């Protein structure tokens, strides 16, 4: 099994866990605010990574800015924008808009760092996946409510994740092991998150945290979705590149719908099923530009 194959499987495992975090977060929101969940999960993730071997010594201020930029964009800004957006607009709107991250990543990669090739298939796949995610998100709700403040924040969240992907690609090129690199990114993310705690509703209750159901879900978010998944995602970024690995973000809403069916017993509508098929097709088409398959070539054969 080649390293690229392992990286693709790792990316799938990562989005599988990320796609199920919505359920854990939904349970925790009964007792905690979004910023309390955010700070708690990344603190737990940082402590878990601190128990593992490996250290990164200071080299240059320029390299240190890469870590700070990744922590600020991928930990602080992304999750704050996303959580606040959910308070101002529909979940379906946010679900659609944040999936613009691969598109932003592709565009930014042309201006920063090594230029990763963009094939026409990428844009075709992006549109297919976006249409599929729209069907999954609305899931039978034909009323689209536009809320400019929340929708703009959701787009900013997608842009923040794209910036994070570019920073992590540059960090990967420095040759640092991904576990200590992820730990340093978490540290900067937490430090830069502290100012937001003073003007947002941050008053976590220890008694509520120690409840078994909350403790389990916090551990799942902190150890699994944060410590483990950020490390595996950063490793795949290093192997596959920011554009190719970001395509897997399309699968997160698909997994979230499937998890809701299995765990929360939500029903699957024909619209959502069609959306899943379109999203998977979009993922395949986007990736096919790097594997030799070409929509243009297929049309020429016909």
C-alpha cells in the first residue's frame, strides 16, 4: 500500500469522525455555550498531545508565524465564525456555505506556496458537490431564508479554513513531525482565543462537565475530533497537498446525515439521498483530475 493510498484512507477516517461531531456538539449544547465547548475541547486536545513525545524548537520568527497563523485561522477564527454564524442564520445555510473551503483553498494555493495544478474537473466536481450538499442541508425544506450577517460569517469560516490549509501545507514543508506541529498550532489557537472569552458567554460549570454523558462527548470532541483528527488531517495535507485533501470536506455533511439516521433516528428523504449521490460524485470528479481521468477526455472518446 503506497503512502498516497494511506493518506487517502486517513483523510476518510478523519472526515468520518468530523462528520459525527455534530451529534456530540448537539448533546453538549444543552448545558454549554458554543465558546465553552470550543475552548474545552481544544484545551483537552492540547493536553492530550502534550503527553506524546516530540518537540519543536524555535527556529525563526517567520516559521513561528506559520504556526500562529494556522492556530489563529484553523482553531480560533474558523470555529468562532462557524459557531456565531449558527446563532444568526439557518444550519442549512451554514452547511452549504462552509463547504466553499476547498474552492477557496484552490484559489489561495495559486498565490501562496507551491502552485498545485487546478484541473477543470476540480471546478465541475465542486459544483456537483455544492449542489449535493444544498440538497442534504435543506432536506425537503424549500424555503431559503437569507440572513446576511450569519451567511457572511459562514463564508468567512470557509475562508479561514482555506487559510489554515495553506499554513499547514507550509508547515509540512518545514519537515516537522505532525504531532508536535499540531500541538503548537493548538497552543496558538487557544492563546489567541482567550480575548474572545471576555466578551462571549464563557462560564463553564465543572459539575455539568463531570456528568457522564457530557464527559464522554467532550472526550470525543477533544481527544478524537481535535487531537487525533487535526494530527491526521495535517499529515494528509503534507502528503496529498492542500487542494486534493480539502476535497474530502465535501463528505462531512454526508456522514452527518448518515449518523443522524443511525443514532438520532432521523428519516432520509429522497432529496437528501440525491444530495449524497451528487456529493460523492463531485468528490470523485474533483479528485479524478489528479488520477488521469478527465471529463474532457471522456467526451472526446464519445
